[in-house]
C-alpha cells in the first residue's frame, strides 16, 4: 500500500482499510494543526490507487469500510470520488461504506445532485472538522468558512442522504468563554444532527502558528480542568437522538464514549467523577500530546 509521509485517520476508523488518494491537505493552514505542515498537497496517481486495490483485494478482502487518506480527500471532484468508489466496490465487494476527511468548502463546491450521487456510491460518515460554532474562533483558527456556511452545508448533506461526523475542539475559545463556547457548539451540533461527535481538547503543538500566538501572548490556553468543564457543559446541552459521542482520543483526560441520549447521564457522571479523581496539579496543567495525566 502507498502511504507517503504521516498518515492520519480518526481513532474510530481503526478497523477501516486506509486507501491513499491524496497526499497532504489542500488547505493546510489551520492555526492549530501540525498534521501536514511538511507535506505538499497532491492527488495520488490512478495507477497507485489501482495497485493498492489489487493488494487490498488479496490481503484485506474482508474489509467492510474504506477510509480515504490523507487530508481532505473530499476535495476531489465528484467524478474522481465516484470513480474511486466504483473501483473500491469492484475490487472489494464486501465494502459497505466509504469515509474520508472533509472540509466545509469541499461540500460547498459540490451540487446537491453530486452529493446525492456520492451517497449512492457508498460515501457515508465523512469526517468534518467544524471545530467551533463561534465565527471569531473559526477566523482565529483560519478554517476558511463561517458558521452560517457550515449550517447550510450540514442541511445539504442531510438532503442528499449523505451522513457525516463532526469534530469539536472544546476549549478553543479560551478560559474566559467556556460557557459561551459550549452553548454555541451544542446549539450548532443539535441542529446539524451528525452520526457521531468527536471531541478533543485544543492542545498547542510545537511549530504551529498557534504556538507562536501563545508565546506572543495573543492566545490563552485552557487547562485540562477547564477543558473538562467545557466538555461537561457541551454534553449537557446536547439533545440529539441516535448520535455517538466519542471522547476516546489519547488527548481526552477522561475517556468517555456512548450513544446519545441513552448514555448521556453515565458519560456526564464519569466526566464529573474524573474531575474529582485527577490530581489538582494535573487539572491545572495544559493539554499536551500523549496520555500523561489521563484517567483510565
């Protein structure tokens, strides 16, 4: 299989077959993101994709889901994505669905008819990093869209019958706006009605623009305790039906996972209990890569 540079996938795609169709990210400018800083964006040659599917048919014929990597593979044209889907289904007839990372502008660039076509081709539960429901936070993160555009595209995806997941970065608005950010995020996600919500704390990675802004005093990072406060407030505000709440990333100080609304109270209880069990010096520290300080 062709995997160039660092290859990323959401944690919940651990059992999906990863098929590389792009290298890097077409945007690659989010203030907080370090994932593709050293990788120039390009589209994989068709010959490579064909070769990888031949290998997959030989070694991973049991695959039921394919996740397209890297970056925002949904930036490819509808014709390209449809062709890739046809190739996947021909080589791997057991595959039931195809996922990938997607940006709001990727969705905007496709017509309603194109989105519906991709749904019929098996695209489902694409991963959209909406991150925040506050326009100034989205601008600070350099996401390239506003909340109104995100709201419109979520409605279009539902109309097309193309399910999607969303990422929310709690604590991205800083410690002074925990309640405001949690309420705005809950309101947007309730309206969006995703299949799954992936939550994680904002952490400052070395070499990112966010690290420079933090050093210059232009951004204040939340502590782990403040992150947990916001995650609790966010979860309290969710009123979704049949939606997975996924907080099992290694950066989540208290891992929680469940189905809304069934497991909401249990997850809230675990988060609150975690705040009493984690040492104060850890709660007062800042998020970082890795699992140090994580409640197991």
